């Protein structure tokens, strides 16, 4: 039996054996929508109820962990508790969120934290990391800054829902709501319909996915959290028969393909308009792949850098949003696996 077949059998066994946690988990599906910024970049969001407020648009980011809320979005009295424990969190853009750990009752669709509030970051100030002083936050007043807004005044979101499978003092909010797995299906840029975020998908929904192990070495690095959910992947360039391989991250919050490598050959070899393929293959031979043209849109634009982190081993590929346009992604939080299925 192949790897996918083993997964299918395991899921069916879970279903028929019944009272397991996976079998008992409630399925919830909510629309996953897109918002186009004035500069053309696309962000993705769901409607989330915070405290006693009605639903608000919250950015969905698979490349980070934790629900983080700007200071002017929810009043202090809406929180179940606000601690004095500092919480500092940053993003690849160089933006740094500074605040404290708090707890808050939230609701996503009809799934809510019930009587139990979840841990969140109550953001007090926003600035830039010293090594990236020109980050988007540097261009705006606190009143005009919004998360994911690319430094455009009042564009973006008042909160971000980081649903990567990492852990921390401000933990994955879906996990805190009782989700053991979730599916992310992004709307494509030209779609008029919303995509889907599905919590606790049923066995039939995940039966045809191919599963890939996340890069365990990255989960333990001090600065590896951003690549926590990276899986083995390759970019294939048919025109010169070259292949660039490395741990590859799917990231709804970062359009564009970024390659970081000490190997100069892995930082070039294509030109705008070239047909490329992105390929994911597991040790059991399971493979999913899709093709795209370099530079055809924002999702397929390339940037490269020489790896400067002494802890980085090998090549890393941040594939951004592109894979989500080619594949549906299933995150198995129980086993720390990522499943892909061609759309």
C-alpha cells in the first residue's frame, strides 16, 4: 500500500472507531476572502468575532503563529485578562509587534472558545527591527498603520490570525479552538468566489491528499519559526534542465518566491516568462506538481539572497501564495504534516 493509501486507511479507521479525538472534532467551514491593496498586493481574511464585538475582517497568515490584535481594534475591557508578560513578534517585512499576552473569547463561524478564552497578543506599539529600519511600519503613524498593509495608510487589517503549526506563549488560535487539522483553499486572483478555511475536515475530504513531513530541523532553530511548516520541494527549470531543491514554505502572507541559498547556482537560471514547475515529493514516492510562468504575476515574481544566517543549512524556498493557486493544502496539526492535492 502506498503512503497515500496508508493515510486513507488510517483516516477511515479513525472514523469507524468513533470516540477518538479526531472522530469527535467538529467540522467548521468559513469563507476565506481576498482583499486587493491599492498597490495590487492581495491579502486574505476571514471574519472573526473578538470578545463581544461582531465579526471583523482578520488577516489569515499561514507563515506565522498566533492571534495578534492592534491596540485600537478591541478595548481593554473586552479581554478576559491582560497580563504584564511581554510579547514581541516579528515578520519577514521587518515589522515588529510589541505588546503583552492577554486572553480573549473568540468565535470563527459557529466554532467558539466557549467559556474558555484563548491566548492572544495585545499589541501596544509597532516598530521595525533594528536590522530592517525601513520596514512598512516606519512610513506610517500609529493611527494609520494596519497589519499586512505594505506601509499604505489605513490599508490592511487590525488583527492577524497566524495559523502556522508552531507553538508559543501566544499559541495557534485554531488549535486553541479545538481544531486538530485544517484545509486552506485560497481564492485565485481572478476568482469572484471566496475560498475556504475548513477546520477538522472529514475523512472523505482529505482522502486524496499526498502528505509531506515538515522540516523538523527548522522547528528547533531560534529564528526558524517562520519556516516551521516547510516541506521538501523543488523548482524545476525545463529550459536548462536545472532543479533547485530545498525546504519550501507555503505562506498566505507573503506573495512572491524567495530563494535563500549559499549556492550561487540556486539563485538564478531563469528569466521572466520561463515555464517552471514546482514539485513536492515525499520519501514514499508521492508527488504533486504544478506549472507556472516566472514573473507572470506577483505570486510568481522571484527574489533571491545569499544565506547569511550561520544556522541555515541548505537552500530555503519561500514559495508564498503561488502553491495555493495550484493546490489545496491540508495541515495535520496532530502529526505535523502538510498535505497537498491538485486543484
